[in-house]
C-alpha cells in the first residue's frame, strides 16, 4: 500500500513560484507512475503533471512551460515546481500514484492519493 503526504502549499502573488513535495512510502517493488492533480472550488479534479519510473513526464496544456514535475528516488519524494503562477492555479493539490502497467500518459486509473496541500494565488 503506497502512502503519500504532500507539503509546500502556500498563498502567493500572481507571478510567484512554489514547490510542492510529495513524500512516498510503502513501495512494494513495482514500478509506479506518480502524478499531481488539483481541484479548484466548485470544479472537478484535474490532472496537472505525471512522471513515470524512467523519468518521462507529461503535463496538462494549462501548465506546460510553467510547471515541472520531478522526483528524487533516493529521498522517495516527488516534486512539482510551479512558476509564473496565475490566480486560476488556485486549488487543492494532490499527489497520486498508480501502477505503471496502466501507463503514465493519461491522468486516469490513479488509485493512491494524498490528503492534499492548498495553493492560493492572488492577483
């Protein structure tokens, strides 16, 4: 059972940056795809970025060029570097994991979730 704990959320001005972290534990030796999702008030949760076990990444169109997903295998941590933040990036950000057998190019089939960390961007 994979456990995920997010941190790093904060309130920032538009144009600012934040780095979110996701501490991962409970690996069973299988390869995992890790993802970041967000949910704004009154909206559905949406996929933001994903990274597979080889380090290949994918991004939602709305964050391409501004967000970067990365991981440190030695620290069992996944990061989301968010630059040029906009008010529409406001929301609860969640870390998620799925077995890589589901593929990592889509934001579906994620079965393990963290509790979330709040990001608020003011104009």
